[in-house]
């Protein structure tokens, strides 16, 4: 039975990965309107005409991460593209793909997020994580977050109202670009990452925000970056963005010391993405 469950989970995951990579159609509109505190003005990078060229920004990273307290390595791909929404409302679609390996086990994690181009407000989230515990999924639509853990923790299924003013940690590599040049907020509420698939932490964390300039070297080269630092007690998050617009992420350091380091960043035609699933840039597990 365990073998059958595992096979079914893998097949389900493969189907979901294909769906995540494919264009899902227009971003959801309607639902509960965001609270005033959640509305932000049009940041310069979001209004940049570069997003109107029918291409996606595709960045790949080498990854050192921690999984269940153990160090692991892998690769991640982050893509961003414009997507016209219903009623002429623009949206940006963010895809994050992460593949990790530990002890012969492959952990495959995917996130697909849609946010308003004008206000930066989160509209929809779909997350899938597959590992030894089975396929775990999370989906946010119209303000409701549906959590479905893997088969080892099926009793943990639940729905909750998403805190609309919180920024999803899984989208910070993109959303924090708002403050590369814009005035900093004194603090931000961050909803913990859903990518691990365990759904253990579900309460937003308030972080103070600071900014500095630096020069760093990663596999892709040496960059002048704007460094955004988030701090809450002993927890620290660090995001380095290229100081050149539209400010792709160069390096990420997580609260437990996990790290993304840029390998490459380029613009890829949407037509090519749809034909190939971005083969050659996405991790081999999903080519």
C-alpha cells in the first residue's frame, strides 16, 4: 500500500508540476478586497515597460539549504512575467522551483504566485512539495488558504483565512524589490514559507526592515547590490538585489543560514517557455 501511495503521489505531483509550468490563464479577480494597509503604490520596477515585451525574467541559483535540520544542496529557478488579468488589470506571475537532495531522497518544491502589478497585492498562490511524506499542497484563492499535507499527515488538512496584509515569504525574492529604491516601511508582516510542505508555522512574523549597499561575488559574477535586511528577535532574512533595474535577486540568506547564489539571469520569450517548459533552465527533474 505504501508503494502504491508513493506512486500515486509521484503521478499527482508530475501532473501538478506540468500545470504549474503552463500558463494558468488570467489571475483571479474579485473576492475580499485587500485592507488599506495591504495596498502599496506602483513601485518603479513593477511599472517598468520591460514586463511588456512578452518575455519572462528567468534566474537560476545554486542552493545550500536545510531540511529537517540537515544541510542539503540543490538548485532553484525563479521566473517572473506579466500576465494580463480580467478587466484589463495587469498581474505579475512568479514561479519558484526548488529541487533538493538528501540521503538519496529527492525533494521537489514548487510555488506559483500571482500579484497585482499596480498594487503588489497577492491574489493567488499554489504550492506543491513532494518528498518522503508524500505530496503536500497549499492553495490560496479569494482570501482562503487550503492546506493539504502529505499522506503521512493527512489529518492536518485545514483551511484558514489568509492574513491579507502579510507578505508571503515565498514571494519575498520578488516583492522586496519594491523597497530597493522606494522609502522603507518601518516593519513588514511575513507569512512563513509554504514551500517545505509541513505547514507547521502559520502565524505572520513582524520584521523590521533596513537597507544597505554592498558588492558581492556569486557564481554569476560580481555585483553592486542593494541589501534588504529583515530582523525579528534572533531571526534574520537577507536579500541582495542587483542595483540595476528591474533588480533581479542575486543572493538570499534564510533565517537558518540557507542560501541562494545566482548562476544566471536572462529574459526568455513566453512562446519558448510554453513550447519547452523552459527546458535547459529548469532543474533536470522536471524537464
